[in-house]
């Protein structure tokens, strides 16, 4: 239903600095976003204004310049680093005879390219449809020019615009129903994990910080890593073994960017749900980026928006291999006054500092758990199954005379419940460790 962009797409980028706005342009990010959508930025125009021009967003002079740039570079897109009203988009499009895209449209295009799971794809389509429905007039004229259109004319008297509106509404409803189903399925599997109290750790962080690289380094999995924004859209779940804790689930998540349009935060909230349920957030930071402090702030703001602001964080300063200031290096850590590791410097790419990171994870997560050796008789198979269901078994050796020697690691809550069900169990646990 949506035209995909061709690789040969070329765009002139437009950014307006507003005089009374302290937040300066991040043109680097803008051109990276463009590249991530598969579009080559051929030229960037900036201007300074007090407020947007009501008709064209930019002034008439800039507009003329824009037209020249478009024809000089044979661009087929003009991309604004802003939200234009539908009529501003249409006016510029008509004036420059070139397709116009807003920042939201650009991000949606990237999402569409990157969505990999069924749910991710549905969410992108929904967001695109919603974005489209507000701009339907333009799309309609655009489609009419192509003598096609997305719909077949309905009953007599129904205009093409009405048909398009109806079709979009119907499509939105279908997608919403499907999404609802997928969401229920995902919640069920998450509830199963919660029942078992499997610990979930979510990787969060600004886009390009190295989350997927770290995810791969820790899990040995092949998740798509690319020097592109939004290389992953859906959380990818893998389990890893942490010494003394057993299996924990690690979730890779979509990159956070600043000014993620609000409508998109809503549309993608579901893909971030894993994050809100995590026991610990690994907040991955590109330590080599001079704007890293801003990025930490942006990420924390999005976390607050999705209600994850109170989940404990471990700050992971990645790309420490690129630091040459002599102060920080991979493998370094910072503790708080209780001796808890709060910051750690690693290189996910070179695999440096990862053992320390796993130790830090163990330290941060082993609170409220008991660990020890447990000998079970042949008649205690049911207890053994219970322990397995709770993912509490770290080691299991069958005994020649029947029964098992187990090493278990379990939450205090679960242990107490089991001890109530099985008399003598509390005394049977040997060599309790922390
Ligand atoms: P994500 O968007 O946070 O998932 O980031 P990625 O894992 O896709 O990594 C983005 C880019 O940073 C890729 O080009 C990686 O190779 C690079 N990268 C990741 N970790 C490191 C690191 O420790 N050192 C260096 N030098 N580059 C890294
Ligand atoms: Mg990634």
C-alpha cells in the first residue's frame, strides 16, 4: 500500500534554527536519519527565523534557493527536520515540484524499513496510516495524478477522497484488532516469565550507542548490527547464563532519539513494554560521543514517558576503546557508597570489560536470592520439577543410588514458599551463599 523509497533517492535537507530556541540543530543526526531511511542527503539548507512561515514554513527567498538546490542536485525529495502542517507540505511540494517529507514521515520511513517482526510491521503500518489520514488531501491529489488511487470507487456519489478515507479507516481497524491479538500473546509469554520470576534485563540507550553489539557480545547471537539508526525495532530476547544467577533474559530494544514525535512514542510503546517490566536496565552510552550527557538525558526522558523511570540502571559506557583522554578505559568501574557498581566502561566491539559487566550484573541482581547445594532423594522428583519450573537449577548431578545433587539459585520469596510446602527443606540447603 505504501510506495517504498528507491535506493537512488536523493534529498535536499532543510533545517530552520529558531531564534528563541536554545536547542541547536543536530545536523549530523538529521543526515544520519536520512541515510538510515535509505536516502542520500545531497545538500543541506539552513535558515534562521523567529517562527515558521504560515504558507511555506521557510521564507520566499529560501524557497527559491531550495528550488535551485533541488534542480542542481536532481533531488527527488525535500526533507524538513520539522513538523509541517499538511498545507505547508502541499504548498512547498507544489512550488518546488518535488516530494516533501517531514521529520515524522522520515522516522516512519526508517521504522518501515527496519520493522522485522509481525508486530513491529503492524505498528509501523498503523502509524503510517494515521499519519497519512491527516494528510489525505495531498495524497489523494498525488494518487489522482497517477490515475490509480488506493481504492475502488464505492457506491454512487462517493468521491475518491471519501473512498480513500473509508479504506484507511477500515484498514486501521483491522490492524488494531490484529495488534490487540499479538499483544495478548506477548503478554501471556511475559506473564509466564514473570511467574517463573525469570530476571529480565533490558538494554536501553540512544541510537548507535552499541546496544545490539553488546547484546551480541553477551549472548553470542547474531542480531542485525549496523552503523545506522534504528537497526533494531523490536526487542529481541535471548537468555544468557550469569554465574550464580542462572538464566536471565536479555532484551535488546529500539534506539531512542531526541524529539521522537509523540505520536510515534505511542505507536511504539508496545515494543518498549519489555523495558517497563525489566528488573534492571543496562543503559548503554556511546562514551566517545561528545554529546553523551545530552543523550543520557534524552533516554531518561523517554523512559519516564513509558513509566520505566524507577527501574534500577547500570550505566554502561561503551566504545571506551575510542577514548584517548587517559582518564577512562575499558574495564573501569565506579561504585556508589554502598559498594554497588553504578557505572562501567566497556568495549562491546572488542569484547573488553564484559566479564566485569557480568560480575556487576550478578552483584546488582543477586540481592533477595539464595543459593546453595541441595541433595534430593528419588522420591523428591516433584520438588525437582518445581525448581526447574522456577529456573532455579544451576547444576544437576544424578546420584548412583537414585536422587540428585542440585545447585540452586532462587528468589527468597520462592524459597520461602517451597519451604512451607516441603517440610525439612529449609534445613536441607547446604553452603548457603549470599
Ligand atoms: P545500537 O543502535 O545501540 O544498537 O548500536 P549498534 O550495536 O548497532 O552499533 C552502532 C555502531 O557502533 C556499529 O558500527 C558498531 O560497530 C559500533 N560499535 C559498537 N560498540 C562499539 C565499541 O565498543 N567500540 C567501537 N569503536 N565501536 C562500537
Ligand atoms: Mg540496535
